[in-house]
């Protein structure tokens, strides 16, 4: 693919097609250097010699262009997931599993992505379903930190960077775009952008300063700046996957932004309006929320899958966790709530597991969820949630679940809810 663009006349099929202009690529602006040019090759050679192209070969061996003009985010993520060799890829063709943009159908349906693309928070949600992700908004990250991250990423093959930026800021056509970073030349302070829209632009070197500035303009869809993501993979780290959430029967459409809104706004407002007088009444408000019920389902599913894989010693750990939860002062309260909401269902073993995980959720939920309770009731609940009285096994699990809730939800919602002008939609600041 060259950097030159040419218009190609094609035989029109109808009147609409007769007025359509077709392109074979776009020319790169002068500020960008084609990767395959002599200068681009020299920049890459220097980056390789400096040790700042360590991840390039894994990325290039998995590189594929996006299968739809709106799939730059999905394509970038699938390339990196394949480079990281993340387990659990969907079936691609025949017996083969492979991460592929058209198969990344969770958080936001693929058909919706085709129409609107994918926002920064939606990409973060999707990536969080499959690997470990550090999210960096450009307006909250200094240029120095960005360059330091470039160096760290490009000197390793265990972590990769995907940038979300404005093409217009690079004097390219179009606007929002995603692409992985393949190398960094520290002498020239230039990064290699592996452009997933290969039908439009080739891969190119761009000034790190220019890339940083290209992440700052506000996204017209969300009113927030873009940024970048650092992606890595630890097979032993189980993620809370929204793919699992969206597969639950009769579930509403769920994403981390909606879950963040439930934590930040919906449930606290229900607690404020319903004014529960007891812990049982407060727990009922929280646990009957559809999004919270779905999250509990995922927690039960993850442990259920874990039980199928663990050793005898692991079985003892899970059994110990269950017993520890059942001995907490909060357990009988949650048991009473679920018995009253499921009066027609006898409390057999599966329902006992449901009570355990509902209790675990209430023990792990962030304090902000209960911010509108009466002070005395809040004080009583915090007494029941005191981790100092927990066994080491239970404390470890509560801290793990609590940490995941904070990282996967609260990082995208700082609890300052604003209504977007001209719409009926609420968004959490920092969540889009």
C-alpha cells in the first residue's frame, strides 16, 4: 500500500452509485512518515537497536486490517489479544479459535458499533472483559507520563499500547480512531502507529508530541478527551466479564457505564426515596436491582467454573470461604431477604450459594452505594461489614471483589452525574 491516493471510477449500479466517489487509500500528511519508506525503515531500525520495538513482531504476526470502517477499536483489540495469546478466544472458522473484530460482540453489540463506532469507555469495558487494562485519559495524563509509557511498552512484549486519538489533529481525514503502537524511536521521539484502516492509510511514524496532542480534543459523542490503554494478560487473574453478564437470560443491556450509574446514582436515589429503616430493607433495595442481580450471577458463575477446575486443596478453600460467609452476622439478614423475595422456591443448595454470593456482594460493595442511608443505619451496616472480624480467607475474597468493583466500575464513574444537553441520557463524569 502506498501513501498516494487515487480516485477509481467504477461502473455505477444505480443513480446513487453514479455520484459516489471511490478511493484507493489516502495520502499521508507531511508530518507523518510512511513505515515502508526509506526514512520509516531507518527509524524502525534505530528503534530496534534501542530496544524499543520488542512487541512489534508479536503484533505484526497477528496484524489484520479492520473488517468495517467503524471497527478500528475492535480490530486494534483483537490484534493485541492475539499478540498476548489471551485464552478463551471465540470460534473463528472450523475448529479454530481466534480473536477477530467481528466476533467481539459484548459490552456494545457489533451492529451498534457499525453504526456509531465505539467510545473510549466502551473500549475500556470491552478490553476489561478479556485482559488487564490500565486506562489513561489524555487530559489527566502528562506528556511525560505518556512518553514514559511508550518506552515501557515498546521495550517489552508483555504489555501493549492502543491509542484513541483524533485523526483530524494529525491532518488526516475523519476523526476518532484506534490503533496499536508498534515501536518507539527515542532519538527522534517518534512512535510507530500500526494503522488498522490499511485501506485508508499505511502504518506510519508520528511525533510522540503530536500523538499526545491528538488525544486531547474532545470526542463529539461524549464531550470528553480520548487517551490510551495499556493491555497485559495474566492467565491466573480472572476478570469479571460483561460478556457473561450480557449472556444472562432476560438481562437488560449492561455495560460498565450503566453499572457505574447504578452505583453512583440509581441505587443511592432508591435508598433515599424508599428510606429503609432496617438493614433487611436496605439490602432488599440493593439486591433486587437488575444490574446488581446480574453481577451476583457472574460472581457465582466464576466460582462455579473455578470449582470444576480446582484441586482438592482448592476445594477446601472454596468450602472454607462458603462457611466463613455463612458465619457472618450479615448472612442471616440476606437469607431473610432472599427467602421473602423467593417464597415459592425452596432453599436448596443452589439457592444457598445465591445467599452466599449476595452476602459476599454486600460485604464487598463500595461505601458510596450506601451514601444515602440514615447515619445510624450506615454505622450499623459498616459494623456488619468490618473486615477486621473476618477470617483471612473471607477478607482476601472481599478485598479481591471490592478491588475489581472499584477498578472496573468506579474508574469510569467519579459519581458526579450530569445530564447531557439535549438528551434524556445521564452519564457519569469520566465514564464515557
